[in-house]
């Protein structure tokens, strides 16, 4: 199984989780950069407003060639209960028809809405969500354990059944 982990991270938290997931599943990790300034408290407030308003943004890379991958993992921080504009833009640009997709999020609280929004968008684009998980605030060790627990369950499942592992 060839896989890729595509993620956006404003801070180190989602990057850490993405890198741990890539390592656990034997996937390549690709960081998506938001070309709009998102650093600092004022920029963060604007970013959260953009997420809640379901706005899109300019990203780099603009897309990922998914032809060589069976599994696409998509990760985002959660801003005001919503996925980031960078990840929503990436999803708009990705060809995931017929692909298995894992969604993950990092959050201080309430990531469920973001996971639901991403799941709906993946399904609209013809992908199948075969797993999802989130990491709430905590230490690196807690995040690493969450990733390892998910990866262990995910590797055991029979993906041909298209059962979602959370």
C-alpha cells in the first residue's frame, strides 16, 4: 500500500502528528503551506474567521499527484470548529475519486464538526473515508500514543469492508 500524508500546520502540533502518522503507516508526508499570513494573534483571528466562513486560500503545493497512492491521509488543525482554508483548498484541488482517505485533526476542543465537514467533502469528491481520528491538546507523548493507537487499529482492519476506524 502506497500512501501520502498531506497536512497543514500553523504550529508544530499538526506537523508532529502528521510526521508520526507517516512513520507509523510507512507513508510520505507533504506539508501544505498557506501563502496568506497566519502568524500572530490578529492574523489568527482572521484565519479563524476565514475557516468559519469556509473561505479558500492560495496554497503551495497547489495539489498533489495522487495517481501513485492507494491511501491519502489529510490533516488539519481545527479553527473555531472548522478545518483550515488551506486544507479545504487542497481538497478542492485533489483527485481522490476511488481513493481511501484518512482524516485527522488537532484541536483544543470540539474537532467533530471539522471531521464531519472534511468527510462530506471527501465523499463529494468520490473518495472513501476509511478512518479518522483527532488529537486534543496535550503532550507530544499523548499525541504520539493517539497516532500509534489509530495506526494499530487501522492496520488490523480489512479496508475492503470500507469500515471507518475512529
